[in-house]
C-alpha cells in the first residue's frame, strides 16, 4: 500500500514538474499545445498522403491507424488552448493564430466540424485499398486549407 502510494505521489510530482518546466521554458502553454495538435494532424495526414500518391506502400492497417488518429484528434476539445487572448495580436510572433478566430461570425468552429466529418468518412474507407484514399483525403485536406487561409497568418 505504502509502496503504491509512493509511486502515485512520484508520478504526480513528475507530471507537475514537467508542466512547470513547459510553462517556464519557451512560451505560452496554450500555443504550444495547439501547435502540437496541428503537428499530429500533419503527421497522420502525411502518412495517408504518401500512400495515396504511391510514395509509400499501401498498408490497410497503417492507413486505418492514421485515419483513426485523425478522427480522434478532430474530436478532441481544444477549448483550453484556443483560449481568447492568445491570438497573434495579443502574443505576437509566437503564434500565427489570427484574431478572426475569436471574432463574431468566425467560421473556425464550422470548419472544425467539416474536418470531423471528413476524417470520419476517411476512416470508414481507409482500409479498403490505396485507391480509396485520394478521394477521401480531399475533404480533409480541404478543411485544413480553408481554416489556414482565413485564420492563420500567412508566412510571407
Ligand atoms: C479550425 C481551424 C484549423 C483547422 C481545421 C486546421 N488548422 Fe492547422 N492551424 C490553424 C491555426 C490557427 C494555426 C496556427 C496556430 C498557432 O500558431 O498558434 C495552425 C497551424 C498549423 C500548423 C503549424 C503548427 C506549428 O508547429 O506551428 C500545421 C502543421 C497545421 N496547422 C496543420 C494542419 C492540418 C494537417 C490540418 C488538417 C488535418 C489542420 N492544420 C487543420 C488552424 C486550423
């Protein structure tokens, strides 16, 4: 019992310590979290895109895994890291998130919904063969691009 409790306490201390570390080194934790979320989108989409183009060999298991990851990511709540007050107008260069995300009439939430639907449709066919990937990737990539066009500061 005591041993178990010690382990639990150490895990909590370690988790708290790494959180404090993340907070004190290199910027706003909300910005870091959403960028990490976006990187996971890109990673999984990249696996599927490479298979769709024939750059890597198709694998039903790997394709389904990547598509299911997109579904999971698209269904996560980003409420805490898309917090008001964290646009590039407030935080500067650290983030490319435009204030329009939080303004009245923002379509960001709607586009996120399109991404959820696209990812679900993709996951439903990802294991059906390489030819199924291209058409199903269209709406997913379209949602990424639509949001970036209007709500992410361009690099140039
Ligand atoms: C609802 C809006 C929205 C959707 C949908 C969206 N993004 Fe983003 N994305 C953003 C915003 C805003 C940023 C800038 C975040 C920041 O700098 O704080 C961003 C940043 C990124 C970045 C750069 C992350 C970094 O490390 O700076 C990548 C990569 C990315 N998105 C990939 C994707 C992919 C792939 C998809 C689709 C599967 C996607 N995004 C869908 C809004 C969106």
